[in-house]
């Protein structure tokens, strides 16, 4: 099983959509969190330790993640999808982007 963690700022729209979209894919375990203090699910060290692949939505998320958790990312692959914060939860255009950009990364 590949363990994939999806991150955005507040874990309200993009990363929970990704978690929902990829939850049923065979061979995957997925989770999501946010990097902001007011996120629905705030990123924990346990989530970082669990994940094999970390998928962020924007370059700013990667920078923030690396600045705060560099030591926990040593053996982790971190991929940025470059998906801006302009979509609603489960919006069809967001789902399509996630499938197109993240789908090929997932075994």
C-alpha cells in the first residue's frame, strides 16, 4: 500500500477533495491536512511520519512544509500539483485536475 498525504492551507477544499477522490483507489491509503493553524485538520507529525508521498497544492505549501518540518521530510517525496485555491469541494474541474496531475504519481 502506498501512503499518500494531501496538503493545502486549511484542509477545507482541495486536500479533502483529493482524499475523497483517491480514497477508493486500489493500493492506496490516503489522508489530508492543512498547514494553517485554523485548518479543519491541522497537519501532525504522526501524519508526516506515516506518509510515503506528500502532495501539496501550491509551491508556497512546499516552502512552508520544508521550513517547519525539514527533519521529518528527509526520506519523503514531496510533489507540488500547482493547483490554485479557486475551487470548491468536489468541484468537477478540481476533480479533473487532481486526476490529471496526481493520478500518474499514484501506483
